[in-house]
C-alpha cells in the first residue's frame, strides 16, 4: 500500500539522483528552488530570443542588413527546434538534471559568443551566438510540465507549471523593455557598438550566474514521488519513444490540442517578432514605447499565467478554461487589429495588455491540458510534440505577416492572424475533456481503466493498482 500524505514535506537532503521510494508520497522543500532556477534560466534564454526584434531598426542600421535578416535572428529559434526535437526526448533518457545543465550551458555559451560580434561586418558571429541559444531552447521548452510533475503534488502541479512557463514570458517582457533603454537609436556605429556591448555583457554575466545555480540547486528528482500519478507512472526507455509518439497521434483530442496550441502560440511568436515594426510604422520614432508596449503585453500575460495556474489547481476545469481563454485571445486580437492605427498610443497599450492576458496566459494551459489528455505518456514526448506546432506556425505567420506588412500594411497582416485564431477556437471546442491524470489522482487506480480505457500497449495495472510494463506473448 502507498502511504499518501501529499502535504508532508521532505528536508532538502531528501532529493537525490537515486531511485525514488514509491512507498511514501510527499513533496520536497527543494521543489520551489528547482522550479525558480529553471524559470530564471528559461527567462534568460527568452530574453535572447527577442532582444534583436525589439530594436530591429537599430540592429538593421548597425549591421547594414535588411529588417528581414534581423527577423531571422528570432525565426532561427523556431526553425532549429523542429529538426532537433528528438533531443528533447533525451529528457526521459538522461533525466532532468542533465538536460537542465545542457540547456543552461548552451544558453551561457551563446551569450558570450555574441560579444565577438561588436563590429558591423561581424553579423555572422551574432548569428552563430543566436543559433547556439536556439539549440539551448530545445532543452528548455519541454521542461515545464516535466518539472512540475516530478517535483510537485497534485494540488499544486498546475501552479508550478505556470511558474515554469512564467520565466519564459518574463524574459520576453524584459527583452522588450531593456534593449530600447540600453541601446539608443543613434547613427554613430562606434557609440552604438559600445551600448550593444553593455547589453551583451549583462546577459553573459546573468547566464553564467544561472548556470552556476543550476549546478548547485538542480537535482534529478525527489526521494519520494509527490503524487499518486507520479508514483504509478512507468519509466520510459529509449526504445519506447516511437511507440509513445504513435499512440499520441492516435489520440484525437491531443492532435486537436497540438494544432490549436500551435496556432495560438505561433501567432504570439509572430506578433512579438514584428511588434516593433508595426508600432514604428504607425508611430515613427517611438522605439522605446514600442518596447514598452511589448512589455505591457507580456507582463499582462504573466498575470494571466498565474491566474490560470491557480484556477486550474482549484477547479480542474481544463477544457472550459482553455476554450474561454482562447475566445478572449481572439477578441483581444480583433480589437488590437482595428485600433492600432487610431493615432493614440495609449489605446495600443490598453489593447495589447488586454490581449496579452489571454494570449500568453494560454501557454501553460496548453502544457497542463496536454499532460491530462496523454497520461501516462512521458511529458517530454507530449510537450515536445506540442512545441513543434508553434515553431512551424510561428515561421509561417512571421514570414507571411512580413510580406503582407510590406505590401498592404499592418491591418491586413493582423487580420491574417485573426483568421487562424478563429480556426483555433473551433478546434478547441471539439476537444473532449478526458482528464486521465486527474482520474488517477482522484480515485482507486484499479478502476481507472474502466473509466478512460485500457492502458497503452505494453502497460497494465498490477495487483496493487500500479501501472507496470508487461511483456505480452507473441501472437
């Protein structure tokens, strides 16, 4: 029998890289340090994603390249993730600590490489640094739901996932705010190089500090599982990854979520990348305010992230919350589209802030809903597939919007996004709320197979109600 006391906490020395003690369910005090350190180095990586796009016109002038070339410094984050997706599944093979160390060291390395690009002819060096940071992102994006599941109890797992995702959003917010302040729009390239170097040195120092913290704080897993679902979840071997992917693609609810999540997050990526250009198009000379508008959108999204995380932990209404937030995202995007050109900058602040609450607040919802729909499949696999779609749609939307802005202006480009967000709302409405993890946490696992179907191939409930791997006889 499992001695379940989810409110009982372990001391700091209970976390280890050794095997878990499945006979007791309790949470570790270290869990908050782990999720906060992860959130911080995710923040650092997200800052580096948007730091060029937030002052696109300044970097265009410094390096003597086109605006679209600077856009590709953001797009490379999305492009590189797709072919390197299998690396994300190393999360299951090598574990949280190894993946955290890999992601943080690559993020640190990329930040320091950029310091070698402080001359106008060294644009390829800054591209190299950004590519390294893009590879680091592969080891970061799939982590939030995994960190939350491994370290947090059933009544706080959604909040923990929101905190983990929040770091990425906070990094984007700082990426909108800080570059326009540190790097003014001046024509003297020598002075410009000095201001850019200050920004690069700061982010290099922060990335180094966070790498050290990961070494000190990040552990593989707690001694005891924090929830019943985690204690009964079978381990995934590398040979099972393909089988898990096949099962996930047979899960219609998950497929619908992957597409709808991709449309929403892809729209956010495109909007963030091109926000500076769209604002400057209607409000020339307002580079600093363009950054503040991006900051407002992302800070509002952080508020939405926290609220949705707490709400899910209290209500477990994954489908209803996801649909409402998606609808409000669409409404916010429509309002922003038709008010951007009103010549009142304060209106843009309000509309982007309102839209941000829902558009970026939706991101942790997708992670947690995916885990519910796919339990007991590994979070690294489901999160990896969930993150592919935003990269694909983000590239498509950014390139398409760039061309539309150049030929027809910002409003048709934003209407383009509204159309796809409408499609996302429709797809979300068809997702069934098959909350498999909640059924395991909330009732006798022996009875779960009758409520949501038999376990996946190769799994079975044993005599104690624990899901184990079994060898099936050949037919």
